[in-house]
C-alpha cells in the first residue's frame, strides 16, 4: 500500500506543470554587469560601465516566451575610468543625469531563435526618451550554486543610436551608436 501511495504521489507531482520562478539579479556578488562601448573617432573603442543597477526576472526553462525582466540603471554611476569624461557624460550633453538619474528596461516579449539564443524585446527609457529595443540574448546556464541557492544566467547585446535617445552631441560619424552589453546572473527567490 505504501509503494502504491508513493507511486501515486510521484505521478501527481510529475503532472504539475512547471511554473516560472522569480530571480533577483545578483549585483551584491558582482555577478552581473551593464557595460558599453563606443567608437572613439573610428580608431579605437571607449569602454565603460554603469556601477549601480538592480533588477529581477521571472523565468521557466520550459516556457522561455513567458519570461519577464525589469532592470533599473542608476545613470549617475556611469564609469569610463576617467573622472573628467564621466562628469561630461553625466551632463546635459549626454545623459543629463540631473533630470534623468535612472534608465529603465521592461521586457515585452521573447522570440526564441536557435539553441539557447533568443531576442528580448522591451521598452527602454533613457535620458527621458522611451523606445522599444531588441536585445540579442542567450541563456548561459542554470543550476544549484555552492551556497544552497539556485541561479540562472543570461547575456545580451544591443546597439543604440544616440540621437534616438536625445543625445545629440556630435562625436563624429564613427560614433553615432553605442553598444550595450548586459550579463545578468539571478538568484532564485
């Protein structure tokens, strides 16, 4: 009788559909990054990052198209490893952080591609301008961590045209776009 009850319980558990789990992006452990690069006069790359951001996502490996992500970036935390340049990037010539200290991204849909790759569509508000963007993304992996938690990680890239976000400072023809690279590792709540 006990074996029959155990078998019935296991069968019932297997019939329950998997549900999306909620994750918080691990910024405390520095396992997530929001970085950028822009051409410098067409001769080299200027790299930088945003040091302060936060977000969460909901994800079920069996229903990728149902996943959702929210991310808030503190634009005052821009860091290009050059204090004077960072001051200029915070000014009204670029990010205008005194008026727009935050950038926000909220996903709207996911379109699977091949393997672990997918396109992540969402609404980005940056410098007071709201536009739809598409992030070419991939799942990096998921599983148990050494501290008793469960993690899932993703990476993505998108290219933004500066003028689309009211950044009109002329940096020359080679520097009209900026590439954003995002790596997020979430800890299941």
